[in-house]
């Protein structure tokens, strides 16, 4: 009787039902277009009302979601559903290592920073060419995988097992590019923009770590070939990762550097292997002193000066950028001296070179010069700048540093060791010799100035004289510079607001220290989801602890992995040791503890403290 009453109510309110159907249809219209683009049929929704269910039946004429004999099952925990086959969490470790190439040095000519777009899409589409260049191992291996539902388990690795899905994904992206280029399909463009984010995010319901690692390996190969092409075209790579590339153009003036950069980008676009990669110039540098991604300084060119024909900048219009993470581990009283000396080390030779270029330009206006004479003059200019800088090091910089070190010794004379180095620095710095601020200043400033290979001998001679003031020998262990900051990179952090995906160095990125973690996109700036960040760190801690307990034993003599379980010695007579020693593992855990304490991640603190107490 209750069912009959319900039917009468529904019939009596037909208009309300029709309005509800229209609203749901409008809501699902965008989703249906996306699924139509993907050539997929929706087969499982977690929350679906009755009206929506009938609408899906009307919109989807086929009752399956199989693509090329591949069923994509939804998983809630970031681990793929393999139909009952489960080999433990260790088989699905998704902590990929992001490649980063760093070439420290002093680059006195124009450098340019390029942002990389669509590396993942290009690597996916050009995977066949990469396979052919390496012998076609991946492309031919899929024929050896037992097909059909009755296939038995094999010893193939996860990369080979997910290869069919990789091929399906490649076909999908090819179709999306065709639709985006031909008809301007916004859904196809969105899929291309968020491809890598979808693959690397554990929140994706179809997340497969093996598929992510397979594409990541292809990206590394394409990335290596991409950098090799840069070098073939005469560019000197300073720094490179999946997000950006910094190159030394070898040009002295901005117009020539920009013309060279435009020509370089156009040439790379003609290479078939890099067809879909886009490079966007972000910054130009007159002079760059580069140690690593988080320790650099430079004279940054103004945007309006890049486009103008006049490449000369006024002294009051220059912008000296100082981003030195190592300076944060110096006492507060010496940090300003550090930044000032490094800035002058950049500015003094650049100003001299600018004056010489202006004089040579005036001479060329008065007398005609052949191209060969112009090239010889450009080569001699660098030598003159080096000679000038050597003279400045022996006089101006040496005298100024001797005065600064003497002032530091007087300032900290009679103070306790705890006062010389701040408590915040001493907790995070295992290599810092506490209580000798002058020594730390000498080590840090000389390590940065010695990045210029042309004047390295002069810097070492000046360093020897400075160490005499603190009564430390030149080759003493305490006189050697070590990076005081540990590094931990959390890969593929996704902003929930703008969907920006980037790697975050939680220890060395100055924008993350002592502040709420926020998206680095200037137009966004929204805070990252704290629970998701803490959960990602927890998963990495648990995974590293698990790998530490299940690690192999290696022979200290022949470095072979222990094969027999009961043998106490290797066949060569050597003893066994753990592949990762306990101090190394505990050092990594302390890095997580520092991050947890600074960001007040209570659950992460409890987990890491328990691991440290057990050890």
C-alpha cells in the first residue's frame, strides 16, 4: 500500500520530476562530454540517485567500460585494483626521484631561465621513438605478455604489465590533441593540461603507480635527449629539471641574447622528438652566481630592457637578487655582510664589463671593423674582466673581508657558544661548529666566491689569510665547507585550488620555512591542504621504514648482495652489512621530525619519534 501511495505522489508531481531530471541532465552534460571524448562509458558512481541512474541508462547505450580489453577499476586508496592479486604496499612504492642537473659556477654573460610545458604529453606521444632509439625493448615486449583472462602470473615487472594501459593512454592523448587542435575542444585541452597531475596523484580513483613510474622513466629519457640537443646547439646548461632550464647564452648584451634564445627555441620546435614541448622565457640575468636551486644570486634584467634596443641599464635601475639558503645558518649579525660581499662580487665585474662594452661600441662607430676583429675583441673582453676581478680580490675584497672578520671576532668575543650561533640554527645544523661565527662566515663566503673558476686560486689564497685570523689551518677538517641544510623534496605536490603540480623542498625552500605552505603560483597563493600534506609525508616515512627493515645485506668486500639466508660470511670471506646503515636512516628520520615540528604535524611527530625511540 505504501508503494502505491508513493507512485501516486510521483505521478501527481510530474512537473517537479521533469524539472529535477532537467537539472540533473544539465549537471551531467559536461561529464558526459568528457566521457564521450575519452570513448568511455560510466559504469560505477559512488553516489547516484534514481533519476541520475535512469539518465545514465539513456545516455550510455552500452553497459560496459572496457577499453581494448582493459577494465579500469576504481580504487579508493591510491593502489590499483588488480582483481585480487595483492603483493603488499612495498610493490607500489610511488616515491619517484625527480632528476635535477646542477652545474655550479659564475656565469658573467647573459643567462636565461626557461619554463618547460607539456613534457609529460610529449614523452607519452614520442615513447615509440624513444623505444626505437633504445632498441625497441618496451614496444616489442608487449607481445610477450600472455593475453586473455586465463593468462597465468609471470615474473614480468610492473612496468611491462601496465604497458597495454600505457598504449591506451597514448591513443587517448592523441585523440585529445586532434580534437583540441582541430575544433578547439576545451575538455580535450583540460585533459592535456592535467595529464601528469592525474597520473601522479594518489587521489585519482584510477591511480596506478606502475603507470606513473613508466611514464616518468620515459620523461627522463626524453629530458636527457632534450638537454643533449641544447648542448648541440651551443647552449651551456646551468640548471635543469622537469620544470625549468637555465642556460648560458654566451652573449654580452640583451638584444643578442634574446635573438639567440628565439632562434634556439624555433630550432628545437623543428625537432620531431620535441614537437609538443613548449619553452617560455621567464627571466634574463646579466650575471649569475649559481650554487644550486636554492643558493644563487644574480643581476636580473628588467623585462622592459629585454625588449628595448638599448641594452644599457642605469646603475640605479639594476635588480640584484640574493637567494642564499646557506646564509640562514649564519648568525644574524653576519648575514648582511654575507649578502653584501656576494652582491658586490657580482656587481663590480659586471659594471666594468658594461663600461668596456660601451667604449668598444663607440670605437666601432668611429672605425669600421671586420667580423673577425669583432669576434677577437669579444674573446679578449672576458680576459680583461677576469684580470680586473683578480685585482679587486687582492685589494678591495681582501681588505674588506679582513675588516669584517676582525669585527666579528670582536663582536662575539666573550659571548657563550650558545650566543654565537642562534638556537634555531644549531638545532637544524649538524655540521655547524657552534661558537665560532667568524669561522663559519669565512667558510660560507669563500665557498660562494670560489664558484668562479677563473679566480678560484685567488679566492683560496685570500681564504688562507682569513683562516689565520681564527687560528685554523687551511686543510683542517673544521675549515672545510659542508652544506648545513639537509634536503628533502616532496614530489608532485598538487594545489587543490589551481591544480598546479610541483616539487617542494621542505627544508631549503625559503618560502616554506616558518610560514604556512602555500601555492607558489603568483595568481593563486592558496594554502596547501594540511591533512593531505601530512598524510603524504606519513606514507613516505612508513615506506622508508619498511624498506629499511626489508633491505638486502651486502658484502663489505665484493659488494655482492647476500643470497643464502643462513651463511654468516660471503664466499669471498667478507662479512655482511646492511645496505642502509642505521645512522643514515636515523638522519633521514630526523629531517622528517624537523618538518613535523615546524609545521605542527602531531601525527607525523608521534610516528617519527616512535621510530627514533625504537632505534
